[in-house]
């Protein structure tokens, strides 16, 4: 079976804003399949890289992909919310640059884990398969009030009340067990109009709830700013307004850093054409002062 390669977004821009010959240690806080890491290690032959990821499946892919740089890379299973503890255990109290890529990878979307609207396997959505709560639990066990609230807060879904009502009606008869089943239910409520899939906001909201994504960003980003060396850089690639708002506000309000990207860096027309998944990506970069 041929292993498809996930295309890292804004790879050229990451090198431009986050790589320097002066930097010796780079932290890839969301190494995924190793796309950005490969580009960085190939471009800077003296840089060492530590890659973190909570997803063991993609970490295994990164291990294989980064074999050519085995003497300069260390991959660790862990959540970037625990960045400080993880690095301290490695004897590291500072680094030169760090990247957070907050997007889902192709490996997760195609991994039969409930991330995709078309996935007919168990409604999971966990980045870390050892954590407790799943998307099945959220959809089938949350109260209607709590379910509606997360759709509004984490998905900004304007049809949250109607979708919640439809979920409750199905739950009276049987549990909703697959992502495809949930997606079809949302389609019946919202219809099929628009360029963006009608299930996008609901799936985003449930995934954020399952993985505590927004909370993790706030914690991990603050610790990254604290550990970054003077003159080093912190970069974040976000994919929706909730993530980007946290990054923007954190960078603006922290007097330990100066913002390098006054406006977020967006993919070029050519990149979007070659990789449509990049269209909503935004890169923000700050420098430690």
C-alpha cells in the first residue's frame, strides 16, 4: 500500500519567518507526518529539531519520513500544552524557534477515526487515542443545553438549536455511532447549499470539545513564549477564527514579544490551487525581546 504524503501548508513562509542560521534548536509542537520538519531540517543542515505530537499514528509516519535526519531529530509523544514539562525532562530550558500548526492532517482525515464527514467508522475524533472522552460521548451523552452551547461557542453554528433537536430525536431511538451518520443528520437540517460542507462547523465544535483544543493553545503558547530565547521566534498556523483570535490576542498582549506579522501571512494563489486545504490557513509570527 502506498503511503500518501500530507502537504504542509505555508512551508516556504515558515522557512522565511522562522528559520535562521543563528538558530540551533527548533521545536515543532505539532509535528504530524513530518512535513514542516522535513523542510526545516533539509533547509538548515545544522539545526536540531524536537517534534511533539499527541497522535501516535502520525508520529509513526513522521519517524519514517524523517529517517534521513535521524541524528538531528527527536520525536516525542506529547501534547504541546505540556511543552514545558516535556522539554524539562529532556534537559532543555530554552529554544530558538517553535511552530504550532493547528490544522488536521490528511492522515487523520483519512484514518477512519471520525474526523471526516464521510467516515463510516466509529465517531471518535480523539487526537490521542488514550484519552477518555470521544465524539460519540459528546453527541450521545451531553445534555441538549451543553451540546447546543459547544456548537455555538466552538463552531459558531447558527443552526445549533435545530441540529441539537434533530440529534435528540435520533438519540431517543438509538445512538449516533459514525461520523457519516452525524453528517447526514446535519445535512437534513441544513441542506446542501454553499461552498463549505454544511457539517464543517459542527464537526469543528465537537473536535475542539473532545481535544480541549482552545485551552491547549492558550497554555502551550504562553509556555512557548516563556521558553523561547531572546531573538527567537514563535509561529502559529491557525485555520479558523477562534484559534486565530487566541493567537492574535496573546501576541498583542504579551510584552515579552514583538509581533513580526502585523497582518497574518496567507497562502499564495498558487498554493491554494495546488492544495485547496490551505485556503483558510493564517500564519502569525512573534519574536522574543
